[in-house]
C-alpha cells in the first residue's frame, strides 16, 4: 500500500477510516465504506444522538477526540457543517495530527479543496466528496448513499482518481465539479431539494383544508389522505420533469388560463398568504419559462 492508501493502479486498498463527526452524513459515509471492506477505526461524536449512531452503526469504531481520529486514519472524512469546516481544518493543521500522504475528504457541497489548503500544505491529499442526497439519520441513509451521485473536486488528477475510485467502490456515481463552481453546484441542489420540501408541505397544508370542508367531518384530512392524494401526482411530475424538462409542465399556467390562476391565488390567500406568495412566485417563474401571455404575467406580477 502506498502512503495514500491506494495501490499503484489506484484501485482501492483497505483503508483505516476516521470520521469527524458522526452526524447523519458522516455515519452513513463511514458505514458505506465499511460495507466494502474499509475499517472505521475512530469517530468524533459529542451529542447523545451521534454517540448512539456510532455504537449502533459503527460498533467497531472508537469514540475519540478529533485529533486522535485524524492520527489513526489513512482516510479522514470531515463531515461537519459548512460553517465549522475551516476552523476544524485549522485546528487539525495546528495539532500536527495529519501526516503527509493522508487522504482528507470533506463532504461539504459548497466548498471545494481550497478550504483544505492548511492540510494540503502539510502533504495531505485534499478531496471534496459531496453526496447529492438528503439524510434522515437512520440506517436507510447508507442505502441511499450507495445509489447517489457525488460531486467531487480535487487538487490534481491523482486526487480526482482517488475520489472517483472511492465513490465507485461504494456504488455511487462520481461527478466532477470545478473548484470555482462549487457554490453554484450547491445552490442548484439546495434550490431543487430544499425548496421542494417547502412546496410539498405547503401543498399538503392547503389540501388538508380543502378536504375538511362542509359535508366532511375532517377524517379524510386527518388520516394522511392529502399525502396519499399528492404522492402519485408528485412522483409522476418529478419523473416527467427529469425526463422531459420544461415540456413536462401542465396545468393552468401551461394553458395560459389567467382566470384559473387568479382564482387559485384568491383561495390560497384565504388559507395562508404565505402559501399564496409561494404559488405566485413559482407560477411567475413557470410563466416566464414558457413565454406566457402578457395578461397572465401581469396577474402574477400583481399588476392586475
């Protein structure tokens, strides 16, 4: 094994892995690596939830201070919030816990390898390996990770080869992201996934009110019916959008039905003005994309 933990052909050798910290992403990453034969020898965990995750899902791993995790690992995974990453890196650089040749990978979407420069200056191999996936904190996270795409950035071709090999080994798909495009990459993912959650929750709330109207005692609204009504529709819409792009758009905006859109805004306003505002903003963006008629654009811009 070379100092980087890989053989001359860059096929993954068995690595000792350290995880900082054992949150949702770090635990899933460590577990995914263990499934293919690597060994998580140490994990940094402070909260009760993180400690429980290590004991349950990485039972052979020791809970250790950050610097000790770094000393024991050939591959160090820094799975910390974006706002903590630079300070963790600076602290590790100051301790001397990262030896030359050690692989150091962070899981931040917004950062490339520049944030790891203090460790690269000591001879570490810097890698940015971000799973394009949302995590709930349960064992299913590891299964999702093994089928996800990963945004990878490295300092050179050797680093890219190492990052790619790690991702492929656990079953993921590596996608190269240029260093200067990491923020845009992250913004696109956040726009798609985070705002989808808000959109769906708003739709469920409005539908729950609709199903609790006169003549219905409210039982349908309380038994998860709104979620069941929306699920197949949302699944089909997402699939169509990913397959067909803008042409998948249907509904009153696509038809140019200004009267229907105006009525939607009226009834949503009565439920919650904030939901109506979200509907207006997304409808306007949809109308702009398809080049809708001026009367519809004016309604959505609040000019009529």
